[in-house]
């Protein structure tokens, strides 16, 4: 039994989503006693949107989803855990095609209506016989809970991750449920490992895509655990239309702003859950940068701090070494002026105008670092650009997990 991260959050009550039926099964992609294949069916008419990894070495599953997304429709989702099927050539592509064909034949739809994601070891072809046997088991399995689905999509995750939000569209309340997996290889520039969002809202695929892309820039693209972007990163959103609301055909429609806010909130909560389960993590870190020349510049500086092993290990050791933050700002390659730079830890200003503040007392900073929630603030004093990113500390646990990953 894997010990849950000290930063874990309990699952909320997760309602069923009309038009969505999740099931799980054992494909046995690895030697483990757990379900590792998730099969989610969607009623006819479901819309889909997605954001996918920008890695130049994507998995065939990512390529499959990228080709299918412009059609805007979906009938099922298949998620494999334990094998990413990335960097596997024609054998990997054949596995994806076989999964899509088998699921489509079972449902009675086009293979392009089937969305597929896989996560796990890179470079090992997904065994088609295990995938097909797992699918057959899922076809006859009883519907499962969101908790079971969240468990089944995980790999090195230490706790299941799911969120629910709601929005009012006219006189109807629509519900959104999201599940996600991710713990290591997290530094997305689009999304995070594997995340899936389901809603009963009626919405056009193009509008859902516009809203998901916007939500992504403020959530999944603002987290990092270890600076490594996965070959398999996928976030998909499915909308069944079963809530009966007036269909959203534009972001200007009544209720569209409320739905977009609920989607953005759900994505941010999911993204932060991934950071809280960062491999070996003991501290959740928020890094807020302001006063940059642009928002993009602030974002890059914040990521430079968040991805610095020296910053992350200092926080793991509860060492109030704010000089490492100065270092990370300076190496970011973005506009910065030493004598305008200000840094704070929590509510305590530690540096300003190119040197430590007069009468600086390290005690409150040391006390702040002993908590599980750490805040770092940076003001560059140059402009109006700002950004916030979230990360975790770097501990011996991260090394142990990844040194032993395949064994």
C-alpha cells in the first residue's frame, strides 16, 4: 500500500453525470493487483475538446486524439495505466487502432469517436492482446464510481484526484466532474499527465474548446514538479448536453461566463492536486511574480524559480535561503534589474532594492517554511506583467521513486 502524500486532499462527493458511464477492468499491463484500464461511454451527441502535449516525441494516443478532436464528437474514452505506449513505432500505432476499432464495434460508432490515452513506461509497445482482453472485461463490467475511475488511471499517484464544480445556465444547473492523474514528469506547456472532464452541459464543441484552452493557460500550464514534459500529456473535456440548458453556441451567450468560470476553477483545482501529489513532495509552493515587463515574462521567471533544484531543495530543508530565488530570477533570461528586485517569503519581505531589507529577521521566514504551504513573492519593479505558478519541493523521495520506477 503506497502511503498517501502528506499534501493529499480527500475526494469530494462526486455525482453521476447524465450520459456518462465509467467502467474499469484489469488489463494487467504490469504485475499488480488493480484495475488499470478505464472505459467511459458517452451518449450519442456528446461534444469533446482537448489540449495535448507539445512534446516533439508524442505517443500515438496523442496523435490519435489530435486527429479526432476537430470532429468535435465522442462516444467513448479508453485509458490505459502502466504503459505509455510512447516511442513504440508502428506497433504502438497498431495498438491504438486496435483499441479504437474494438471499442467502436462494441458501441456501434466510428473509430474516430473513440478517444484513447495511455500513461506509464516509455518505449514498451502496448500489448494488443492485453488491451483487447481488458476492453472485453470492461464491456461487461458494472458501472463504477468516479473514485474507482480515478484510482484506475493512476501510476505513481499516491491518492485519487477528482473535483466537482457547478454553474447556472439560465434556469438550469450544470455539473462538471474532473478526474486526473499525475505525480512526476510534470512540466506541461499545455496540460498535465492525464485529465478528463465530464459535464452534462449543452455546448458547442468549438466553444468548449475555446473555454478549455483558456482555462489551461491559467491552470495546467502553470504547474511543475520536475521540469519534465511528458510524451503523453492529455486533457479532454466531454459534454453530453443532458442538463437541458439552452445550448451554448458562443462565449457571449447568457450563462457562458458562469460555465467558463466553473471550468476554469475545476482545472485549477485539478492542476494543484497534481502538484500536491508530486513525487516525494512534502510542501506545496506558490510562486507569484509581478512587476515584470509582460505576463509571459513573469510566467517564465516564475517557472525558473519553480524548476530550480536549489530553490526546491532549500524549501525541502526549510532553509530560508532567499539568495537562491535571486539566482533563479537572474538565470531566467528575462528582463530584470537587480536594484529594483523585491522578494518575500509568506508575508515577510526579505529583500528589496538589490539587498536584504534593513533589520531583516529570518525567524518568521523559517517559521513559514516549516508549514506545508509555502508562498514566494517576487516584484521586478519593471511593469505590469504578473503570473502565478505552483510547484512542490524536491526531496529524497523523488530520487527514490524515479530510481526504482521500472523495478
